[in-house]
C-alpha cells in the first residue's frame, strides 16, 4: 500500500482541483500555472545532480540497447498518440496534447519502476538521461511534423523553451554535483521530496485550469490516455523482444517507453499559452502512469527471469 500513497494523494488533489477549480487557479493574486516552469526547472536541476559520468558511459557499454530504447521511445509513443487522436476525434488542441505527451522523454519514475520490476536499472537511468538530453531537439521536431496540422508549432521557440526548462537546469545540477559534491549532498536529501511536491503542484494546477475542457472531454480523454500509456508498455516490450532483446532489458525498455515526463509536457503547454487544453493529456497521464507502472512493476517483480542466450 505504501507504494501507492503518493499516487493516491495526487488523485485526491486532482479530484479537488476538478470540483473546486477556483481554489487552485489563483492564490494571493498569483496565477498558479505561471509557476509551473520554475518548479519544473528545479526538478530538472535535481535530476542533474543525480547524473554521473558513469551514466554517459552506459551508451558505450550497451550501445545497441541504448539506441533501440531511444528509437522506440521517440517512435512508439508519438505515433500511437497520433493514431489515438484520429480514433477519438478530440478538439485540435486537446489532440495535440496527446501527441505532446507522447513526444516527451521518459521520466524519473521509470527508474523506480525498473527497480521494482527487477529490470535493468542501469539501462533505465541511461535511457532516461539520454532521452531527456535529446528531447529539446526531438520533441519540437515530432510536434512540428505530427501535430503541426492541429496547432501552430514554433520549432525554434519550443526548442529554446525545452533548453531552458531541461538542458540548462540539468547541466547546472550536473556541474555543481561534479565540483562541489559535499555541498550538493545536503540538497540531495530534500530534492526528491521537492520533486514529488512539484509534480503534484503541476498536475493540480493544470487540472484546475482545464476543468471546463475536462468537463466535456474528460471521460473519453481518460480512456485515450489509458490506451496510450498501456499501449506504450505493450508495444515497447514486444518490440524489444522481437528485436531479440533479453527479458530483463525488455522490461526496462517497456517501462521507459510507457512512462513519460508529464511535468515537462505541462510546462511546454504553459510556455505555449495553452495550459487548459494542450496540457490536459499530460495532467491525466502523470498520476495514471504511476498506478499502471506500479502494477506492472509489481507483477514483473514477482515473476522470475529465466536465463536466456541471446545472439
């Protein structure tokens, strides 16, 4: 039950934000969505403090797995999201939000789930790191070509937004951890808690801002996001197995593909001025993936991995 406490808290906050949005939109004259970007920058800074040179060596140690994992990450979820938008026929900006969450990199939650699933935690960290670093280029590119008919995508503007939200904070965190590790150790103890609180803040704020759109598309959007998330696990796992990848590594790739950085997608929606529509899929995806990811990881964690000979 302890594994679900955080998710339950987020679900409760989402329910409150949906039913009483006026309390979660503006506080003390400050519009809460305006703080989403700085909150995410601090979260990304925290991620940067956990990255080491050994993570970068991961691509040298297992280049095939890293390349396959990254390709599947940025191929399956964007295309699957695009396909679902045609099936459900959402309004343009909500549909674009499905593509946006699909085009985002994996999040830190996938590393935790890989540990619970007895998967390859080193590969998970490497894939999350490289997907995050490549996202400022690949996410705007995918949005432009897959979502460009739904909304206007400023490629360079979106790329710069992702650089200041992702690359700069991660780089600063990495460098500080490299040169003043003793000082950063004191911050590392509180950064995970800030990250958890920050993600809850982002999801709650976006839910309140998009309450009106959720009231009209909420049930169908929830179904679409469930299919998007679970499809990522299924397609990620079986694509890896069909490529002759071992069970342990296939589990890792499945979780990396299926679990996206919802906070980043929400921040991009804020930057584009479309929080209440473009950010809705991400707001639903965040808490949902923690539930499905925990369930899948628990199932795999109880299932022994047989030794395999893979050519």
